[in-house]
C-alpha cells in the first residue's frame, strides 16, 4: 500500500503541470519571502530606532496608500493572470494583453496621484507628515511597474524573483545604514519605495527582453472592455487606515504587529493558491470534469489549513511577538491577534471558492460577493473602530471575512456545480 502511494506521488510529481505548479510555488515563495519576510528584520530595529509611534505612522501611511495600490491593480491580479495563462503560446495576444494592462495601470496611477495630493494637502493629520505620505506613494508606482501578474500567468517566476529581490535587499540594507535616529523616520518609506520602483523597472525589462513582448498602442474599445471586466474584481482594504483616523500612531503600531503576524502565518497557503491559479485556469480550459474534482479536494485542504493556522497562531503568539519585536506581547496585540487569526482562517478556507468563481468566469457572482461584503465591511470597520478602537477594528475584520465566506458558500451551493 505504501509503495503504491509512493509510486502515485512520483508519477504525479513528474507531470508537466505539476512541475510547473511546484516551480511556480517555489519561486513565488522566494519572491514573497524576500519581499515580505526579510523586511521583518527591520521591525525590531525600527521600533528601537524611530520608536513605536513613528513606526505606527509609517504603517498607517502604507495602509492609506494601499487604497491607491488596489485601485491601480484594478483586479488584474485575477483577470490578467487568467488571460495570460490562456495565451501562453500566443505572442500576438500577449503583446495586446500586456499593452492594455500597462496602459490602464499608468493612467490609473496618474489619477491616483492627483486624488492623493488633494487628500493629503487638505487634511491636517496628513499634511503635517507630507513627506512620509509622498515617499510612501512611491510604493504604488513600483507596484504599477512590476508585472507580477504577467509572470504568474506565464508560470515563470525565476528571473523576475532573483533580480527584483536583489533590488529590494539592497534598499533593505540601506535602512540599517542610513536610519540611525528618530528624526530619520521619513527615510523608511523613501527607501522602501525606491526598492520597489527599481524592482518594477527590472521586471519590465525582463518582460520586454526575455519574453519578447512588445508594447503596442492599445485599441480604445479593447481598453474599455478590459476596464469593465477587471473593474468587477476591484476591492479595497480599510482596517489600519480606519484605526489610524480614530486613534494615535502608538495604537496603530501595536495593532500593526498583530496584523503582520496574522498575514505572515497565512502567507504559505496564499503562495500555494497563487501558484495554483494559472494552472487551474489552464486546466479548466482543457478538462472541466477534472477541474471540478480537483477544486473539491483543494477546498478540503483549505479548510484543514485554516484550522491549523488559527491553532498555531494562538499557541505561539507570545513567542512570535518576542522574536519579532524583542518585547513581550501587549494586551492590544494579543486581543487583536485572536480575532485577526479567525479572520485570516476564514480567508484561507475561502481561497479556492473565490478562485472557482474567477476561473469559471463567474465574474458577476464574484462581484456581488465582494461588493456586498465590501460596502457592509467598510461601514462596520469605521463604526467599530470609532467606538471601540483596536478592539473594534479586529472584531470587524473577523466579521467581514466571515461574511465573505458565508456569501461564497451560499452562491456556491446555488450553482451546484462543484459536483460536476
């Protein structure tokens, strides 16, 4: 029995599709480790050097910028990945998709910057720290430039990961060299943004020279069509921004620690899902019956991982905070972490249900779920944050993610297509 199982695993691992998923997962992991985990090294250093209040300010600024980042992304991390995966061997279509997406992203970045300036300059809380917010906006520019969606769709992450990660490591090291005292806090977002912009430029060069993709003048009709389709996938993030509006930067700092822990614990499964998405899209176009069978198993795995993540987070939260910050866990962080972990578990459990709607092009269903949870979520987050500070923020995250999962289950059962 064991030998048969081992042989099946060996045969499965030798399949071309499986190799691509494993390779894509591996390089995505390296990419995210270098982009997300390595900066964790700076957290204890920055908390000691610029203080929890200034670190909370930079975290708040980044959460504010994520609105614009999400707007510029405009759902292309789902729709464009799918389109590229469908046309991996069609150079003409790749040229068209790349040109349309980059044209739209550049246009949306310009709009975002105008809105950003008007917002920051008109509100005192923002304008008095203008440089912090301005330098943080560079992150949006870098994310706009970096074609991660293209590499994911092509299932080729190797060169982009190595080169872009090198750029980020350079600026990570510069933080330790340049940031020496509290008054240097504004340099933190500047250095992070410079690393992201350099990575974006390198990514574009890889697409142009390695994948031989040419930029062509997009057809306006196709641009409008792309805007409509990707617009249905557009969503926003509100948590730290709402908390920062109603509390001080110190509270934001403690909450930010809890949110980072919850995020990083959920990241491994998120990377696996990212690696699977283009493969599922490709799989669906060739064998729908096998696709539906696979999605069932993936949903079971997602459920088990969600439970496991919450358990690990609760058991080792104090140790993780101690390793991360060099300090014992505070009440604010502990309370926030419990509800954030529940919310993150809901996200993990719902991962492949959401991918099901995207892969099978049930975009209207996806839109209904996220518009409903997005509108309700925004109201709940702002209200609970206003009345109950960090407690309200953490609880609202759990409620919003729980609502999204519930809606996915309801719409999924209505379709009754998982069984096909």
